[in-house]
């Protein structure tokens, strides 16, 4: 909420300045580009929080439908907004259109200011900005399913962005139209996007995730190919209906996959990385397809882009998207701070953790496979230098070992565990054949100077 308020207020200020510059006749192509850059910077700050807030308002099982509804509203306004802006420009001038845009932020700021969501209260201090960014990037790096979404989102943005980037050239040079023709085509794309949002939930029930995304790539390739060869605005507009639907189906599905694969504590950061990949692909693709169109014409650029779209769909043969499942990513809340023999401060560290398991020989293959997943989860949630070792003298004993930089980070690491993560822990405990639960040693490392010792306080078993 606070991030959105900052972003919306920033965009309001920039929009007011844009209105003033235009009214005073100071606007030039470069200042217009500068203002556009600033407004879109505000959008980049706003969007991850906006998307993440959807999960704060609906149950996780309803998230796909909520994201589709959000896409529906966005694309309705994207279809209607340019038409309203065009009417204002025609009747009152560009400055009036920019002023209307600036005023539109006021209502949203008031709503956000009055919105008081019920959020869980954390007993831990806030992470610093650098640590929080690092935690988000680490979570993405250690989550293979999210990595697949990033690659597919970049490939889709890079190839599909050609259509929107080159649509003005298509309207002017391919179908020999004017600004009205471009507006009609853009409206057709928006209407298709609305239709895609309406059918996406139903498609998600009938088709697998990978099938939906491949169909979106193929449908957009058909849209680009049609735009390259069509001489008639109506024919191009029909293709854009399909393209708009595929646009929303793909992007909303990527968004849902990210949110369904991410717990609430890090979802905003992961969505930021996803949107960076997708819109970075759109930006890079728009530039490259513009270069190709400048050298060889819009038709050639669209044909090459359609081939790139088909190649993007084929990436699914190597990096298929996971089938969506409603995982319980709510906090486990099972960890309790142990009673320590030392008076540690939150910033005391480094902390070394050793957990001892007793595993029968016949259970070793399953144990190793399960611990590989356990290690990924540990590192994803902040553990460092995670290792698994086997006792040479007593081979049934296995030691899991990892570090956290401070005692506070150890607590934070454990509180990030979700109910879905607990499944791995329960599987490991089922393989443990000792009469007692796995033994945990929590230690603070100390330099080997005179008068210091390694103290090993004992406490209850962690999750």
C-alpha cells in the first residue's frame, strides 16, 4: 500500500509537470520522452505491489480468477482510454488530455490512502533494503519453476512486442491508413485482450499450463504473420483480436504461476523480477524489431518476429511450465526460539547449525534425494554453505550443516518455512531411525584467540 501510494503520487507530480510544460509550449519530442520515462518508472514501482496486493484480497485458490479480472479491467481501460484521450485532444488540446490524466491519479490515491488491509504483524525488525533485495534474488535463483517463467516471459515479451511496436507502421505503410486506422487496430487488440481475460480461467481448467502458453505463442505468431501480409485494416484487426487474447492469456498465466509458487513474504520482490524479465524483453524486442523494420520494412520484421514466437513456444520442450497446484505457502509458524545459555544479540554471529540424522542403509537413496530438495529450500530461505556429510566411523550417522550470518537471520530463516516446505521435513523425519528426534546443535563461531571458546547451547528441535 505504501509503495503504491509513493508510486501514484510520483506519477501525479510528473503528470502535472507534463501538463504545465505542454500548456506553456515547452514540450519537445525529447522532453515528452523524458516525461514518459518518468511516468513508466512510477509504473514499474507500482505494478509489482499492485499485483501482489491481489493475493492479499482473495484466497489463494481464487488467485487465477482474480488476476484474470485484474487483466480484464486493465485492458478495458487500455481500449477505452486512448479513445477518450483522442476526443479530449480533438476538442480541447493535448494539455487538457494530460491534465485529465493527472486528475485520474487523485481518485486512486484517495482509495489507497483509505484502504487499511489486515496484515500479519511481524515481531522481527525490517530487513535492510540490500538484504531484502538479496533475499528476493536468492529466492528466484533457488526456485526452478520461477526461473522457467522468467525465461518464457522474456521470450514472449521479446517476440510478441513486435506487433505493438510496429503497429503504427502497419497502419500507415501496410494497410495505407491513418491515425483513426491505428486507433481501431489498437482497440481491436484491447477487445481481444478482454476476451482472453474472460476465457482464461476456463482454459486453465481444461488445459495444462504448458499447452496454454504454447497456444498463446502460436496464436500471436499467427497475428504477426497476418499483419505482415494483410492489405486491409479489417483483416489485420481480426488478427489483432487473436493477438490480444493470446497476450492476456500468456501474461496472466505467467503472473499466476509466479504468485502460486511464492509465499507472501517475498511475492512482491519475485513479481518485480518477473516483470523486469518480461518488460525487459518487450523493450529489447521493440528496439530490435524497429531496427529490422527500418532496414527491411515492417512486413519483414513481423515475419521474422512470428518465427521467433514459434521458437519461443518450442522452448517449452526444454523448459516446460509446471502444472498449477494450490500449494499451502502460508507460514508454518512451528518454530520457537530455543533457550540459550548465552546472552546473544540479534546481530551476533555467524551462527552454525548441525543436525544429526540416523539413516538405515536401505533408506540412503531416498534420503539423499530428499535432502537435495531440503538443501535447495535451506539456501533459498537464507542458509549459507549448506552441506551434507556422512560419518566415516559410523556410516548410519549423517550431518546436515549450514550457516546464517547472525542470530536474527537464523530466526528469520526458520520463520520463512511454509506448510509446503514442511512436507520435506516430515519425509526426512520419517527416514530418521533414531529413538530420539534428529539432534540439533546451534553454535556461534568465535576466532581462535586466547580466552575464547566455542559454546554449544542446546535447545528444542527446529522445524
